[in-house]
C-alpha cells in the first residue's frame, strides 16, 4: 500500500463567543468528489485516522478534522461551547470549504454523535454514516469511567511515558503493537516546558459535571430523532467488549434507523481504531456499497 502524506489546513468557524480555527488533515486527490470525513472521539484528534486515510486515499478524498478544543484546533473561550450543536455547525463550515454536495461520514464515539446530529438535519450532506461504537444512549458506567480522566492535568517526561498513560485509559481500543500505539499517541501530546502535556482543552470535560439530567435526556431524544430521520445508509460498529454501546442499544438503533445494519468486532471494547486491515475493510465495503 502506498503511503500518502496529508495536507494540513484550517478553516475559520463561528461560535456565539466569536471566531475560532478548526484544523484538518486531508489525503487523496483534492478534486475527488468522493469525500470521506472521519471524526474522532472526545479526547482524540483527526490523526487517529492516518492508517484508514492512507488505505482509502486512492479512492476517496479523506478529511480528518480536529474538533475544536483538540489537536491543532483553537480552544474556545467559553467551556459551554463544547457541545454537539457547535461541533455540527463547525462541520457544516468545513464541508462548505470542501466544495462538495455530499460526504460519507465515519464517526468514532463523539465523532459519531456529531455525525448523527448532522445526518438528522433536513438536506443533510451526509450520504452514508458509519457509527463507531456509539449510539444515542450511552451507558452510565462508561460516562463515569470517562469522567475520571477527562480534563485531569497530566505531565509526562517523554512521548513514551505519555503513550503509556494514554494506553492505561484506552485499553478498550484492543491489541496494538508498540509502534502502532506510539503513532496513535504522539499527535495527542505537545511539548511544554521540558515535558509533554495532553493536546486538548481541559474544559472539554465540563459537560460531564455541569449538564443537568433534563439536558441529558433531551440530548438523547434529539439523537434518537436524528437517527430516525436520516434516509441514508447507516452501519453501526460495536466493539464486542464495549462498556459504552450495549447490544440492547444497537438493537434499538436498528429498529429506529431507516437503512441500517450492525457489525461487532471481537476482542475490542470502546472503541475500534480502524488501524488494522480487517477493520479498514469493514469501512471500505460499507462505503463502497457492498452488501454483506
């Protein structure tokens, strides 16, 4: 497989507090009308998808944004802006920049919530939607687990030490070689005062401690409605050992969605990384329209 170097760009987006920059990496022919947007999880960044993008760049223009507050993107001045509606608005701006009428979407965890939010809008630009270990309902133990590490300040003496810490909170990603894990971890770390820190705004975790129960219920209802409204094809990918997306929720999603099927990846929890060939093939077959 040939190796493709990404092009790195930014796009200016608007929030109620003002303007901010969203960074994105792009692979493949910039004139290719077949665009695949890959959106990452809560504390991750767009470079999570380097392996997938390399594998699909001959057929797709693959675009992997750093959601605001993460990676190379700006931090918001108000923590209340770190919510799905803002992320959806930013993605609409990104797609307008790309100059295409429609995109395919692969969303891991939070990236899948963004995808659902956008897919449920009238005249959505999303054509096919892959939801990677995420649904409208998130299991409470997973939220508690995530809340234990999001926004907690950490400092590391080296990239290797940082990678070890990230692995300690990410074992659900499943088996990876050390080389693969360093590649997944290095973009999440930035040099700071002789050491390294995590490359995200600690305020992204504010929603875990400040969202009232009624807001959580309303947000889930909105996502169920969005999933039901989407007329395109949906693939629900679940890690067999996931503590975030239950099999019961998957069954409910299949009943709500108009055109959906599901696949479970053995030996993985939350969430499959789409680094390995078998997982990449799941995405390729879905987006290219194969019936399994």
